């Protein structure tokens, strides 16, 4: 698509009420859902993505069960994490918000996850049993853990609450910094966990929970968030070979699982114990054994692979694998950390795959992690998709699978049409921001332009095959580098000089897709959001669309079909179906008369949400208030696309009020002030 056409389409899109086609029916209903998240596992560590393609003579390791999972489902090689480090990535995954709206950003480890709609609360509303097993790290940095998983929609929790407790993988025998705490719900359970390697422990516990849930309520679907803490941090080893009978939860203090015996941190997978490599790149000299640190890394990854295979076999044994969706991915790209005396580098296995960058980089290697999904009843096997998508897209995906329209606040788009092959896929938004000191490593695989590149303030936006990335940002006018990442995955050729229109679009979206967060300041937080061109317009009116129905929250109206549309100078139009439970969308433009800060005020006894461009300005849904809700935003003079969605579960409209004030403008009604507009024919 020519960029002028792309630009126009992006500007006009917010004006549309909703697609005037109904979403295709789900291929199957209400699957069990298991979401498996690993810690610092690179795209290049997965066999089907990269390891199986390593040139002869290069060290490589294997993921046979993950490869089989991919063969029986779909691969998403253009799948992104939300941020190149764990805490913000996990917050975006759970909340369905990208990093322009999530409340956890940058390196805010142990910050409390926002008390709002999330994966667990949404699926719980759909009747699912919910469990979180493994690493959490979003509970809040205080002894009472205000954002404990049990306070965020999960029925059951077993794992580490604090970020630091996932850095070692024998919780009771942590030799480096003392015991790490593992909780069973709200009880510190660590004293019982002799010789428990966490990858084994979390898998055994997952199988135990699935069994109990299935036996006690076989008709109830379940959601399991299985969050491993490996291969991150200390590269510790299991106690023994993976048991032929699979992992078992024994439930005995001192013998909690069936691999809680033998010597801790001792067992290396035989595929790697005697592996050799061409260390000097000279075929005439003898190969040498792999350094121990790489034997450890490969064994850690293989253990995850074995656990995934064991979990899948357990589902088959219970005869529920056909109706269970398994998603496998990582929280960010590979790390240079081993927490051991022996240095580790992802160069050895090419863990960043065909990309440049690692953990803490917004280059592809730091944020493109890939994903695999298997669901025999709903996903045809043996497929791959080139759709760019990310962590924030799973909440709406799972909601649709569960038979619900997702909450309006989410940034994600349901991936069900792509996964199932049924229906029309809405285009996901790929937006990432992050800030950290340091440099991209000086790896020989990376182009010279990326080696030792400063990080600091970073943004990344993707449209189709084109990516814009800027680093060390000092202000909103800094240029993006532009790459065609399907042909140039290493990002070696900057196309910015030939893409002026796309450069303009990127700078506009860098401001229009996000909201500032006080404790994660950016050098563009005080920039005025650019307006759009609008030639012919009618002041004092907004378009409206009516959506009859009942939902447990204000729904994403972009997934629904309106029963009636029109335009009006009233927030309470006289439209069909307004006497029945319904949602209502007002859309059009806000006309800012001058540059400056504008305040918006909304009040209603029912749920509502306001967006300008794609920026979420005000929402009042999860914990509703009938008081005025106010927000400020910096705007350039001109027209700004506006969407005001509201929910009326009792039918008749409440007294929704919408007011604004701004530079030299007293507070006034949006409608009466004539500051709203719609395009004229």
C-alpha cells in the first residue's frame, strides 16, 4: 500500500462505528486454556523457529515436544512480547494493554498490577476456574501483596510472588542469596520444598491442579497461567533425568514431587553432556566440549520442553487434550545473564535467531519472541501465520473463545480468526516503549549499526512488514529508523531516507497511541498530540451507533454490529432498541481551537469510555463511580478523532454528561459548545 493511502486510512478508521459484518462464529466453544510463559527464552531457542535451521558445525539444542506442538497447531513467528523485560511484558499480557496504556512499564518489578479487567477476571466471568502457577512478580512491593493473584481474579495460586524469588530454581536450597519464597495461595510453602527444581515443581503442580479441577468439575472449563522462571537468571540443573512416568505431585513435605531426590543442580542432558563444537572455526583442528554454562542452558531449555510434552500427555490421559488450547511463548528475548562465575552469551546458540538485539533491546531480537498454539478442536494443524501480533492480543482472544465480547479498554485484537481460519482478522496494533541504560551487545551476528547502540528511551511501532524504531530519544521530533523486517530481519538497512510519509506517520502514532505514566516519564510526554486534516464538517453533532445486547462490562464495540446508526446533537439520541439493554457509540471529532491542554469531564451512573485517536483518555467500567471523572490531554489545534462508548444495561439512557475546557475556554458541554464535529458528505 502506498503510504499516503495508508496514512489516510489510519486517519479515517477512528470515524467508523464498527465493522458492518458480524464476527464469524467460533469454531468450537469454551476450550480449556493453558498459557505457558517462559522467562528469557529467545526466539532462536525454539527448534521450529530457528534451532533446527542452524548451520552444520554450529552448536544447537533441541525442542522436540515444542516442535510437535507446532506441527499439531499453528506457529506465530511474528509474535511480540510487550516489552523487552519481564515485569511490563507480563503486565501487558494479563491486562490486554500495550505499553502505551499499561500501568507497569520499564523496570517496575513488583509494582502492583492494576485492579481492573485482566485475563483471569474475564475468564472467571465466563465461568472458568482459574489458576496461576509459577512466577508472578506483580503483587506490589509491600508485605500484604495488594495485587496477589488471588486479588486479581485467580482462584488458586502456587508460585513465587516477588520478582527476586524467581532468580534461583531450588527455592529451599538457594545457595547464592538464601531461600526463596514459594507460596501456596497465601501460605509460605517453602519449608516443604526440599530439592524441588522449579521447572519440575511448577509442572507437577500444574498437573495436580488440572487433575483435581477436572475430577471435581469436569464440565467447567479452566484457565491455567503456567509461568516458568527458567531459563532466566541462575542456570541451575535438575536433580536427575526426566522421569519416564512423568512428573508427579506427591504432596509430602521433603518429598513434594517425584524428582525431589538425588543431588541438586547436577544432571546434564546426555545430548549435551558430550557435545562438542568447532571453537576456533577451523575444521582441521579437533572440536572441544561445550563449556559447562552452555550445557546448563541447553539442559534448562530441554527440561521446559520435556515438561510441555509431559503436560500434553497428561491432557491426553485425561481425554481433554482435544478441547484444550495450549499457548507457548516467552516474556522477552534472550539474556546475557547466567548469575554464575562462568560467562554466558546467547551468541553460542544464536538464541536471538535471525534477528539483532537481546533482552532490554527494542530491536527484533529483544521483543520478537514467537508463539505456538495448539487446540485440535479449534485450530487446524500444521499452519503458520505472518500476522504481527503480541501479548496484549490474548485477552480478547480468550474472551471470544469463552463466548464473551472483551472489555472495551483492551488494546488487543482477538486472534481467533487467524487461529481458526474462520472470519476476518482485525489488524492488531504493535506498539512498544521502554527505557533502560546500556548498550546493545557488540555481537558479530549483529550489523555494525546496531552493535553498541545506546538504548535509553526507546519506541517501536510496526505496520505490515515495516518497523519504525528509535532509541536514546530526547524529544518527539527524533527520527525513527525504518526497516523492512521480512526481508531484513537483522535490521541492517535503514530505509528512513526513502520513507518521509511513513516517518511522519510514526511520529504521529508515537503520540496518539499512548498516555503518559507519572512514574515512567518519557521525553515526549509534554508534546502536543497532532491533529488530523478535515476539510468539510458539521459542528455540534456526533455520529451514533446502537448495539443491543447484555454484557458483564462495557464491550469492545468494534467486534459488534450496530442495529442502528445516525447522527445527532444529543448524547441521548432517539434510536431503535434504546428501551432495551444496549451499548451506544458516539464518534466524530473534537475540534481544539488552539494548542494547549484540554480537560474532559464525564459523568454517568453507567459504564463509559472516551478515546481520542487510539489514546485511552477516560474509562469508568470495572469499578464504576457516578461522580465526575476528569482527564487532561495536550492537543495541537485542529480536529481529533473521538469515540465515546457507553453501556446501558437497564435500557433507558442515564444522564450521561460530557463536558470540556481548554485554553481560554471555560468548562462547557461538548455538544452545546459546538466543539464536536462530524464529516460532511
